């Protein structure tokens, strides 16, 4: 391990950022107001303009242009984000994640109790 805290490498930044984004989606209102839906959509578009990894953000911008943010509900947003992350996983040759497990992974903990 490194002796001091160091700037985030691309992979670390990605891990923390996905953690934040999936957790954000997992706690988005189940039935958002029009304003909440609109603002979350805005947030994602602005995030895509400033994510501090250029190849990452350029591909992400293209991806969300083709697949616009689904912000009508927590469930829709969580599934949409899982699909976007899977697009990146495929691009990087990583396994795809089973999106039916997104609430266990990011909100409730695994059904076997291993996170309790
Ligand atoms: P990560 O992919 O960081 O995933 C962290 C954890 O999330 C996993 O351990 C798993 O438990 C869970 N998870 C995995 N897939 C999903 C899913 N689909 N839905 C929900 N949870 C899931 N890196 C590049 O090298 N090139 C890029 O172009 C690039 N683009 C990126 C774009 C964005 C918007 C972000 C946020 C990151 C990007 N990254 C990119 C970083 C990359 O996605 C990974 O974060 C990094 O490679 C570290 O991977 P990891 O194997 O630790 O797991």
C-alpha cells in the first residue's frame, strides 16, 4: 500500500463514482415529483460533462444521448444506471452485472445476510 493519500487513479475514481451513483439511485424517491425527476436528469447530464476522465465522459455522453436518463421512479433510475454501467463493463471486458440484484448490492444488502 502507498505511504500517503494519493490522487485517485482512473479505476479508483470509477469505483467510488459508481458507488456514489448507484447509492444515489437506490435512495431516489420511489415516486418523485416532476421537479425531482427533472433535476435528477439534469444532474446526470451535467455529471457527464465534468466527469474527470476524458475518454470515460465522452463515451458516457454518447451513451446517454442514445439512452436518456430514466428518472420517473427509483426503480427506473436504478435499472437504467445498471444498464449504463454494464455498457462500460462490456467495453472494458468485465462481466455484466445482474440488474435484478441492484437493490441487494446497493441498498438492502445480500439476502444471505452477509452484509448485516
Ligand atoms: P466497477 O466497475 O467500478 O464496479 C464497482 C462495483 O459495482 C462492482 O464491484 C460490482 O459490485 C458493482 N457493479 C458492477 N457492475 C454493475 C452494474 N452494472 N450495476 C450495478 N452495480 C454494478 N474506465 C475505463 O478504463 N474506461 C472508461 O471509458 C470508463 N468509463 C467510465 C464511465 C463512468 C461514467 C464511470 C463512473 C466509470 C468509468 N470507468 C472507465 C471506470 C470503470 O467503470 C471501473 O469503475 C473501473 O475499471 C474499476 O472497476 P472495478 O472492476 O473495480 O468495478
